[in-house]
C-alpha cells in the first residue's frame, strides 16, 4: 500500500468543514488551500482559506459522516492516496473512500463579483447572534437589511405578513439620508459561522459577508447570500 501524502487537519479547518456541511452535505476539495461550497438551491456560497494544502481534487459525499469518522480518533494523521484517505491514530485506522465529483453539486470556479454596493456596515458577533435568536424565538422566516432615514437596520420578520412580530437592531448608517432599501434574506440562509462580518448590500441581488475577525476561528471566511425577489432598492 502506497500513501502519497500525509497531513493533519487543524481545529479551525474542522470547524469550517462543520459549517460548510450545514450549507451543502457534500463537498469537492480542490487542490490547494481554498475550500468552497454552495447550497443546492444556489442561495448561499461560502469560501475559506485554510492552512492545509490538499494534494489533489477529491470529493466527500457525506461530509458529516466523514467528520464523524474523524472524531473517532485523537489527533489523527490523514494519508491521501488516489481513491481514499486512510485516517490513522495509534493502533486504529479507517479507510474512507472518495466520491465521484460528478455526484456532488459544487460552486463555480470563481467567486461572485461584488458590484453595485449600496450600503456597507460591520455586523458584530452579538448582532448576528441576537438577530438569529430573535428569528428563532419569534419563528420568523426572514431577515431583512433595511436602509431607512439614514439608519441601517437588521430585522427578523415575515414580509408576507404585515402584522407579524418583528425584532430589530440598528447596525449602521447610510451615507445618504434619502437612501431607502430592503434586502430580504431567508433566515435559513444565514448559515455563517459566529463572528463579526463586513457586510456589503448590493443592488444586484447579493449580500456579501466577509469576516472582520483577524484572530478568531471565523477569520478569512466569505459568504455570498442571495436576496429574495421581493427585495426593494430605491
């Protein structure tokens, strides 16, 4: 048996993989140190730069099962061959076979351009946690980013029900007092890791989240989230 390459996965990379498994249960790993995923509905795309350099392209069909297998070992070594990974620690080992990449829904090779930005703000870790908690407690299907009277608000709501409960936080200001917009996101699409993000709202149907944390496990992460058709830009 010939093992061509060996590596360890850092705690941060494992955390990123767990997050990506919430976006898409499968993942195509590309040669190099960039991991990218996209939801089957094409509503959220995630990208992370990791410290490991993967030796070649391969696909994992059930990412959570792979992560569960890793959890059976303490600080395992991963030995890469052409068709599988051998996970080894002490006297225990597991052989985990790759999937056919054609069976995995994967993102385009290049990230989505962030153009026509109409508003930008920092979404703090507490802001993100609080607004998602509000949506969960009140069972609200959407999160909106609103520009109104010079303020930028992030709101848990149901845009299809004018009498629904809401929960909101002011997160920034617009450069122009007259700028009015409402970017509508499905709550289920806000699947980023906890942390602070530099957020850019575009008029092209995308809200871009880039990690604003340099020293946390979420550092280096980027997400592109599609807005719903009832979003409004004036």
